[in-house]
């Protein structure tokens, strides 16, 4: 009789469930900015497939509450893709609340699941067709999906989320193994490369043709092995960037702002430890950009800007360094206020003539701003010192620039671990 390791199967289920939820969330956030047409239709199909797969897997594992709730999500998505219910902001918000509830159910977080059944009922009510059957008098359409806006508790849950489950990514079939095993494989690959070089040297300058061909083949295989080992240690930064469209949406919603997140360089491969290190600083910087960088829609309109503010996450990679930037097109920082605040706090002599760069870097001083003095400056100071120290502890550097009325940019530079840099043999003949 074959004995099944149920704990391993359950871990596989949780990993797959996390991927389905991440795909569902990505599709829902993208729908807010998709044009009506085939793009929106495909996103709805993707969201429905993710919910349907999650419901089926939950049923297989006997998680009836999870399957029952997911059925409500699936029902509303089915009505949306069939055109029976129009897409709206309230429907979008309700479905994103449902994603949070599903994550809480999977995590066993009872503090987040108290309102699961009322939310399910609201989803099913929203899925009811607006048009009556033939012969039945037309009735008024149902009211918008009634849900509270994301509050501090929900935002806190969103920020805890990355530690509950792995982020979904384009890894294909994933196999879990220990870091120690991966390190040992890397050591063996390096050892093989050295042995090959030593063998070539011992054979001298004129080995036989067969030996030369064997050495060349061994060299090619060694380079391929090194590349495969490097790939196990890295992941596309999209695995990290992918969580932030939802963060931007929720923070903007809480503040009555309109904002969208753009991303560049999401396919850049990054060491997994760096991804983990960047998670908290980027969460703070992205939320800060929306909260204290972007103006309200009315102010933006009065300044001749689009009502919709933009935040850009950009990644690029050199031979030995990773660069990540958070850019917003908001109001920027008033350097006059920065200078006055620095003098008031004793960080700057009243007679000093600092450069713009030096003034910008003052926002990273601990406690530079206070919550009782809320301005475009005060928000920029809160927590920025934590971001700076985290980056500097990893051997990196941080820079901040801003243009009054034209937005701000935070640039993070981090050294790449030697093990994930392109190996010398990758470019050797």
C-alpha cells in the first residue's frame, strides 16, 4: 500500500491556493484600468478560472467553508463574464475584499473572517441579473455592493500578507528544497568548473582531438549547470512588484485619490534574499508616494494635471548592482520647508547654505517630521530613516530627489550577491 504524505500534499495545496489568489487579485486590479472589450473579457475569464480552481481544490481537501465562500466569488465572476452584471468600482472593491477573506480563511486568521458569510451574501446578491425574465415587470436595479472601505485593519493585513504565503510567479512547476542543498549544488558546480580547468592545464597545449572535443563539451555543460544553479537562487522582481497595484489602489481609495501604478523592468532577475529585503522598504515608499506625494484629484486638476496620479516602480540591473526606483508625479517637496524644519530641529545651522541634494537627504533623518504637522514634507519624513538604514545595512545606498510641483524619486542601489552574478565561465571561450 502506498502511503501518502498528507502534510506535503497540504503544503502543495496552500502554495497552489496562493498562486490562484494572486492571479485573481492581479486580474481584478487590472480590470479597473482595462478598456471595455477583449482585454477586460480575458481578465474576467482569468479571474473566473482562478476562483474555479481554488474552489475545486478546497473541496478535494475537505475545506468546505473555503469552497462555500469561493462559490460566491465564482458566481459573481460568472455573472460578470456573461454580461449579466456590469463592472463597477463597488463590485471591484467587493471582490478584492473577498480575496482578503479567502487569504484569511487559508491562514486560519479568525480575526479577519468574522464577516465572511455577510460578504458572501453580498456577492451573491450583486450577481443577481438586473433585467427581469420575460413577462415580469421591470424592477429597480439592486443597490451597489455595500461594503466598508478598506480600513487600517485591512491595510495592516495586506502588509502582513507576504509572510503568510509565497507570491505567485511564473515559475512553472515548483519544487521545494532547502537552501543548504542549493548552496551545495552551487559549490559542486564551481568545483566541476575548476576541475575542468585543471584537467585542461594538466593535458598541456597539444591534447588529442578527442580530448579537446571532450573538454569543450565539458565546458559547455559546466556553464549550463552554473546558469541553472544561478536560476534557482533568483526570481523575477515581478514577484515583488506584483503586490503593489493593489496597495496603490487601496491607499488611494482610503484617501479619496485616484492613482495608478506603472512598472518597468519587472522581468529583472533578483536574488530571492534581496526580494525579501526590499519588501518592507518598497511597501513604505509606495504607500508614501500615494499618501504624501500625489495630490487630490481636485488639486491636480487645478494645476493642469490629470486627475489620476501615477506611481512608477522601475528596476534595472548591472553586473554587480540592482537599482530600484519609486517615482511619483505628485506635488514634490518644498525645500524651503525642509530647510526651516532642519534649522528648527537643530539639524542645520541657520547660516548654512546646503545644496539641494543635502536638503533632500534630510528627509531620512530619524523623526524629521511629526504627525502633528501634516504637510507634503511631514509625511516624507516618517519612516524614511527606517528605509535608509535597511538599505545601508545590506551594503546599498539610497538617494531622494524632488521637484516642487513635478514629483519625487527615491532610488535604491543594492549590491548583488556574488553567487548570483554572471559567472566568469559564462563568457569564457
